[in-house]
């Protein structure tokens, strides 16, 4: 293959990062956003190219891999690649970034260059997180997502407590980082002891090798819990979720859309937490399911009580995380594929809803239900898009939410009836909280005079929402387009979990020659 | 002839897409475009109707294969869902009848909705609904039926919302949709159980494997689908949604709750006849619920004073009878009943507006003779047996309260446990500010806490920091008396002298040399 040697993934990671740096060299701020838009569009095309080059039938193996030594003495490599699980996240990330840039077009008036540079930086780093195959490289990218988000929330936030929200977010993420690093180090040391090698020389951070290294049961439990704790803060799972509602209220809407769309925490659980501790994952999948169920119902019930659209969406997003976790915990092919499908859906649906909330915020200065009411009359186009995304979020047939939710529920029911019932209860509740908010905010008579002068969606905003809307409808009618991509990978993922890796120490890669 | 079946739901769907796109882009707007919209909608449904009639003719001449498969819609591991249609029997007959009724109602609405604000919206929803309904009856598997089922439900929501500026319409629509959503969980459960136990959700396959299912499995599947059917066909305890749904324009009430959608539940039960036959408990459920609803509909209908409400309760009662017939095993009879009822009810609903127009203001009617002697029954009938209030009291309100409590818990407990950064206004930005704050505080309360904390982790850290501070304060700092200060001064003087020596150029050069030597 001719494209095998071309470092496409590195390009995807470093192109936006370099682009961010180049924004500083542009003399005029208004030029900066055009450059940022060009870079983000090109990046989207490149991720599309990566998606096109990706071979679905060989989705179980990592493709487009690149490996360079980074810290040779510790065997830490710059090692990136994608498989059927991560490939879909790349275009989603690029798309989210593009829409964040387009939404910020007029909304951001201060420090424009810095703002667009940070968004691009975040994009590059996120793609790094998604494609890293070296645990330490992953960790570095993981922690690097923090600074851009800290500034994006803290500087351009729309709430009065934006600084505090940024600080809260950072503290939560830092808290999550510690157990992650611990788990990564434990696994590396375990590899060294398993091959009976020298400690500094035989440390291993290569994900592919670590996947084959047997881990003793009690260590697996420790590693699994540490990973889970680390990713729970980012996902977010109850009770580590409190940063998301705060961030959604204080942060700028487009950045919250990015935060909600990019489910890096769940990706981490899928990529690291379960496969690296397979027997613990299988044994304690019930705990994962319970955690998912609690998150699903708890957040859905709280969402029923919300009077602010942005806060409601934050809780809805947490509730959906619970649903996805139930799917993962079911450990069935349908559950995993449904989870991946639903994750892709999130990137489209919840971020689009958040963007719409941002549009309302920009026009009215509030998304509180008290200031809304009867929006459908004044902004019919906005309402149409909002409603489409709401029914997709509820999981109505014809939208992409339905096949994902169906797979998740069937997976959950196969694993355990009570998980399935919880998921079904969640689907009723999601209709309840979203539609009752819709009723209060979009339907009924217009009570506020200020609403009469509200401007409907502008062509730029329509264009921005059309793409996800189209995807939602197309995937709703032809879900196999997406399922084919993850089919092989999720089956391999399950097989790996169900059949523990080789226990023969001689088969494991050893760096030091005894 | 079988492949015609794809076009039947597709044509109205295309019409809906065209009208929807036209409305959204502003091409179809106002009275001027009414002709275009109605032309698109009418053509689509008429062609569909012709096609279903052709299909029916072919079926009657035994020229159909019985089913038609298009391909795979979704596949995951061993779980696959096909796109297939039934082209034989009751499904086709019902499709023919429904498409005919849909066509008539659509023609009626063109005049009825003339110059209404939401004319285009109405025809968009009606076309989408026609498509969904035809898909529902013609589809060959449970998931495709569910597709039609849900989209029909969505259309019903949208049409109840037709006057969305009225708070009652909005409230009712939401309530109706969520009530139906509860029934939908039964449908999904039924689909899942069918896959788990019969390995299939194709209607024809389900019918043929019914014999191999154990009684328990058959009962499980049957009860789940029965739950869905009860909610869609407004049986007890879901009945109240039907009267709430009357907010929509009359043609939509006719098409949804008189002619077509309301019968979906009975149709579903009829499809699953072999499975129900295997499950006596499910049959008993049909009998009980059907009888109760028939009685309820009759008694409540007696006290209704407006034409639409009485039609609604009559519909509920008739549907209850159909369920009863199914439960008793008169399947053929129930099917005939369904068709006849659909035709009659369409006529009644469509003539209701002119009836109201002729009668002018509902005349006061005497209380029905049956109820005059039974006061409690009369009250119960007027109150519609408090069904709404009971669901409110049993489900909605506890859920709301739970949500309220949890929300409080989340804000006041979880958030505080997890910690929120102290608001910026409380933190101290300079040492001068700290000094000032300490000075203004009473002496005994003066604490040297610089940082502020909350949350479990934060509290722990601050407790530890306080402890260290205390040790530093009490042992390290206060342990040194005045002598120590003098000693320190002396030491400082010595150090100064030393430094003066060191800073002389020769020593400096020497040091640099030594350093360079050590380095190489």
C-alpha cells in the first residue's frame, strides 16, 4: 500500500497544533479566524481521508500506525494508530472543532487569535488522545487537553463564575489524572516482573504488548478500579459529574458542546480500562452496569427538574453516558456496537443541541425557561432543528438515536434483564425531560415582549446545523453504514475480553536480553 | 407484483419530504402555495391507494408471494434486522382500507384547512403519518412496524400541537407522547424477547415458531406486545390520553383516533394470534382489559356533552370490545369489527364539524337515565373515573418529587462533597490583604488559614495543612526565644564577613577555575 508510509495520523495531530502557532504570526485578528476555519476544514477533510483509507474488514488491527522512539531508555514510544473503535472519533472531533470555530465567528470579540489557537490546539491534542497507542503518550495527551480548556472556559465563559468553573473543571481532571498514571505505571511494572526482566529496562508502555501481558487477578482489580476512577471524572459518571453542569452554565456554549461531544472518558474506558484488565472487567461488569444505571436514572431525574436549557443538556448528556456504560457493561456485540454508535451520535446530537442553546443565549442573553416560552412562533427554523435533535436524542425511529438505543437496550437485556429495564426506564425519562422542557420553552404563548424581535437562524447557522441533521437522518435510515466500521473491531474487542491473553511468559515481548 | 409494496409507504414519505423542505426554505408559504402542497399530498396518497388496491387485487387472485424482502437494515454480530414486507392476507386488506380512508380524509382536509396558518405543516404531518401507518401495516418484522408505530406517534404529537401557542395543547401533547412512550417500552421488550427466545422478529416467522415456544416464553412476548397495544389503542389504564388528543384539528382527530392509528394496537394483537393462542394468561389480560375499557368507555361516554368527547369514548369502548373478541378467540370477528369500525368512525368524525355547526352551542342534555339513580356512578362518570388523577398521584407526582429531592441532593450534597472551588471574591490576592484581614479579626479567632477549601478531598488537605502549620507555629517558630535571635544576628554578621572575603577578585577567579577543573 502506498499510503502506508505517509504519516497521516501525525499530520492530523500536529497540523492543527502548528496551525495554532501560526495564528500568532498573523497580524490581524479577523484574518486569524479565517485561517483557523481553513485549517479546521482541511483537518476535517484529512480525517475523512483517514476514514477512507481505513480498512473496515481489518478493523480489529491497528492501522495507519507510526512508531518512533521517544524515550528509548524507558521504551516509551511515539506510537499512534487507529482501529475500528477509534476511527469514527476522528471525523467527529474534527467536525466538532469546525462547528465550534464557526459558532465563535462573531460571538468571540476579545483575544480572537488566542481563542482560535486554543481551539485548534485542543483539536490536535484530542486526536492525539484518540490515536495514541502508547499508554504514556496517551497520558501526556490526556493531560494536555486541560490547559486549552481551562483558558477557553475561564476567559471566554458567559457566566459570572467562569473562573471558578474553569478551576473546578481543572481540579476534577487533575484528580482523574492521578489514578490513571498509577494504573499505567502498575501495568508497566507488571510487564517487567512478568518477563522477569530488569526493572527500568523492561518497563513497557506499548498498548499492544501490554494487552498480551498476563496480569494477576488482584492486580487487575486494582488497575481496573484505578482506570475507572480516572475515566469516571472525565466521562463523567455520578458522583464525579458536578463539573459538567457548572461548566455548561459558565462556559461558552460552543466549548461546552465540544466538551459534551467529545466523550474521551468513555473512549478511555473502552480502549484501556476493560481490555487491559480483562478478567476483572468480566468479573466486575455488573459493577460497571450498576454504575451506568445509577448515572442514567439519577441524571435523568435531575434533568426533569432543570429550568435552564444548558444545564438540562448537561444532565441529559450525563444520563446518556450512563446508557452507553450499560451497553459496554453488557459485554455483548450489540451492546458494544450500540455504545460506539451512541458515542458517535453524541458528537452530533448533544453538541448540536448545545450549539442551539448557544444561539438562543447569544440572542437573548439567557436560556432560562423564565425568559423563553413560545419560541416556535418567532424562530420556526431554530425550533425545527431543535426538535429534530430532540427526537434524535429521545431515540425515535428514523433518526440515528433509534438504532443505537435499540442495540444498547437489546445488548443490556441479553446481559441482564434488570439492566435492560433500567435502560428502558431511561428512555421514557429522556422523553419526559426533553419534551416537558420543549413545551415550556418553545410552545405555548409568547410571554416576554423581547422575544418578538428575535432573529431566526442565519444562513451560516443553518449551514452549520444542516450537516449533523443530515447525518442524523441518514444514519437513522441506514445504520449499517456505521456499524460495518465497528463490526470487526468490536467482535475482536469482545474476544480479547472473554479469552484471557497468553500466560506463557516466553511469548511476551522482552526488551532486555537476559 | 410484490415489489410494488416498497412504493406504498415511500410515496407519501417523499411527499412529506417535499412539503417539509418547501416549508423550511420558505418556498411553500401562505395561501398562494396551498394548491401546490395539496396537489403533492393528494397525488402521493392517491397513488399509494391505487397501489395498495392493485396489491390487494393481486393477493385476491393469489399472485403474491406472501412476503417481499428488500435487504438488511441493521446487522450486529448475529443480530440482523431486514427490511421486508408482508404482501398477503389481513395486512394487505387493512393497508387498502387505511389508504382509502387516508385519501378521503386528506381530500376533506384540503377544504377544511383552507387559509389556516399551519396549512403546509398540517399536510407535511399528514403525509408523514400516512407513510408511517402504511409502513406499520405492511411491514414484515417487528422493528419496521415499530418504525411506523413511533413515527405515527410523533405525528400525533405534532398534530395535537397544531395550535402550539395554546398552553393546553402543548401540555396535552407532551402528556400523550410520554404515555405512549411507556407503551413503547413494551414493544421494545417484546422485540428483545422475540430475539432472545424465537431468534427472530419477522412476523411470519414468529407466527410459525409459536408452537415451539414454551407457555412462559409465549406469555412473556404476548404480554409485552399487549402492553404496547393497550397504550396505542387507549385501553385502561392508558385511556385518558385519547381525550387529551382531541386538541388537534378535526380531520387529524378523524384520521388518528377514529380511523387509522388507534387500530394499530388491535392489528398488532391480530398479527401475533398464534403466540397469544399459546399464552392463556395474555388472553385473559386481553379479556379483562378489553371488558373494563368497554364498560369505562360506555359509562363515561354517557355524560359527555360535546361531540368529539363522546366519539372518543365510543371509540375506546369499541376497541375494548375488539380486544375482548381477540381474547375470546374470535380473531376473524375482531378483524371484521376493526374494518367496519374504522369506516363508521371516519364518517362520524368527519361529519362532526358540520354537526357542531348545525347544532350551535352544545345544548344542555338531561343526565342519562341509567345514571340518574346511581349518584356515585354519575360522579365517577363525570370525573372519568379519576384515571388521570390516579396516574398523577401514583406516578407523575412521586417522580417529580423524587426529581426535586435528587436535584437538591445533587446541588447541596454531591456538589459540596466533591468540592467547588471557593468563589474568587473570598480568596486573598496579596499579603497585604491577608494582613488586613488578620488585623481586623478578633485575636482569639485569628486563624492563619490562607487557602479555603471544601469537598472531602479539600477538607482533608486543609486539615493536614492546618496541622503542619500548627507544628511549624508552635514548635519551630515559638521554640526559639530571644537568644536564638541574637545568635542569628551574630551568625549573620559572620556570614557577611565571609561573603566580603569571598567576593574579592582573587577568590572569585579561584573559584571559577576550580569549577572549570571539576567540570572537565
